[in-house]
C-alpha cells in the first residue's frame, strides 16, 4: 500500500483514536508531576521516527525513573483505556513508535543505568534506556564488549524490542541470540522475570524470546540481561572493490561457505559508496565493495585474510586495502554507519524510505541483482547496502514525501522486493522489524493460521489493546 503525506494523515485519523481524557490527564499529573508532559515541543519530539511517515503526536509523554513508575503508568493506561507506546531514541525506521491510535509515549531517557556487570559469567544487566555505545564504554575496563551494532546509537530497550542485529551479526548473532533474561511489566501492571541468567534452560515456555522482537505490543521491557564477549586480541579491517554487484555478493557467498569466521562483512553498491564519499570525505573506489573486519589472534587473522583475499580475487576483487590502526578502522566504520545521513544529503528535504529483507545465503546474489535491476528505472536517488554475511540487505530510496507518484513507485519496489525474498524462502525483514510498514506481508510469509496465532497471543497478553496498538498484527482480521 502506498501513501502520500496527506493520505497517511488520513490513515492515522481513521485509526480508532483513544485520546487522553481530562480524568486520565489529571491522574497522570497527580502521580508523576513534571515527569509527565503534554507540552507541544515534547510531544512533537516524540511524533516521528526515522521513517518517511508524517508525524503524529502522542497525547502526553512520560519520563519514568524506575520500574515502579512504568508499572503505575500501565495501570493508569488500563484504567483509562489509553494506549502506551515505549520509546527509546526514535531511531526505528518502520513506524514502530508512532502513536497512531493516540495515547502516552513512555520515553526511557532517564532509565539509563547499567545495573550489574558479571564478568565471570559474561553477562550484564541494564535498563532499557542505556545506549549501546554507553554500555561498551562502561564495561570496557572488564575486557568485555557487547557486539550488536545496528549502525545507529540505539537504546538497548529498542534493540531488544525490534530484535535488532547489524554489522557483527555474522559472527555474534542478533539480539535474539544475546538476550538471556528480561523484566517486563505486563498488562495488569505486574512485573515478571522471564528467565534466569543461566545460559540454557528447559523450564517452561520461552517467554524471553517471545518478548524479544515484540515491538512493545505485549508488555513493557524494564530490564535486560545480555551476553557479552571478550574483546578480541587483534582486530583488522579491509576494503575490497569489485567490477560488478554480482561479483561482490557472490564473493561473500563463497567466503561464508568456506567457513571463514569473519566478524563483519558489509556490502555497498557504487551509489552508496558515492554518497558516503561525498558525506564523510572518504576516497573509496566508487565501485561495488565489501568491507571486512576480522577478530582473533594475529596468527588467526593472518590465516583468515589470506583465504579471503584468494576468494575475492576469484571474483575480480581488487584494491584490497587494510585498516589496522584503531583510528583507521573507526573512520571506515563511521563512514559506513553514516550511510543513511549520506543518503539524506543526496536530496535535501527528501525523506528516506528504507526497507530490508533477508534470504538464504545461497539466494543472496540472485536477490540483490534482481532488486538492482528493478530499481534501475527510478528517477530519484537509491542505493543498496547489506550485512550480507547473513543474507540481509537494505534498500534506501530518497523520495519527496509529498509526491504521490514517488511514494507509489517506492512502495512498489518495496512490495516486489519483499515478495521476491519470500519466494526465495526469506523474510520480509531481517532486522528492521514490522512496525506499520511490513504488516501487510506477514500473511504471505507465515500464512493465515500462524498470523491468527500471533493475534491470539496479542489478545492474551494485552486484552485491552493498550500496548503499542496498530503494530505487527491488527487487533481484528
């Protein structure tokens, strides 16, 4: 479905809005004082994320200081039939945090503490407002690090809620693999712990991983226990350019099938490289490229890199350039992480429609090249990047959000890309999550029976439809 800015506004207004009543407003003010705001400036700040959807204000914004505050807010929302939308820093890109049915946004800005570090167990426990870079700064002295890197300064709560992954997923997995336990406020305002810190358990249903990726629709996450890892003895990064997109992606397939334990392998097409060069003042060859990072001992890295160089050469890879010094690696990865902002610079005033899919690694080259061919006719800027070591790639299209025709073209590309991935036994989203944007594709991916089961879970966990309504699955068929 394609929307212009004006038709999206109509879409929001057609949702079953449940605005904050005066009684509810008074109850929130009495309980939370100045930590609850209905000011326009604060509401405007929470009215959008990084998606192209037009802003929609919440009725109020709460800044809880602890779990008791969150539990009290849930009880008040239930009592007054007011939606509650958890909010990290607003870096999501599928409309996850937009209060499309009205209600209260709960901003975890002030719940930002690292609560416990257990280096002997390789675990840490944090509040949801902790930023991933903050966490690594606070645990660096232990010789440990948290590897999940979605490319944004995202909060751990938001990363958990969207089942985020990113550049290190090929070596260290995603949030699904690295969340051990949660504390969650349920629809009754009770606080539950989903599991212990044990590395494995067969005790009952796996509640932890039901909440991981639930996007705030089943409860409110207030504590997260994570797996962390020893800092590698040595780290080396490298860049390699290719004559074609297919050569670059096929090279990744061969590297992964050979069993080389690369820590990161990122793909950028020539348009992405050109945008990054302009924005970050880099001088990368403006051809399809792969960006690698290797972790391990110096001897192990030498063995890995020798094999990777041999495999990339077989696909025409040239100009293998090394970045061994920390400052060189930082500059390289900073440029990659600033890719989205580089895209925005290509069209000042434009909005980015960003989509992602994930396919089995054996179908990756086919899916990427077919997608590039589909994109070739567009008149507005577009580019492809990917965490291709695990079959995941992204398309960014820079549109004029007020141009109905551009919306239609971009959404057509998105729809064809998703259905292409599903036909290849892939998924409509590898890491962005569903939010609003990918809801219509869940039936094609999972089937009606599975979709109804998801809806039944939503009804059981959130019988009053309080938690982030209108996301992932519709309340009724």
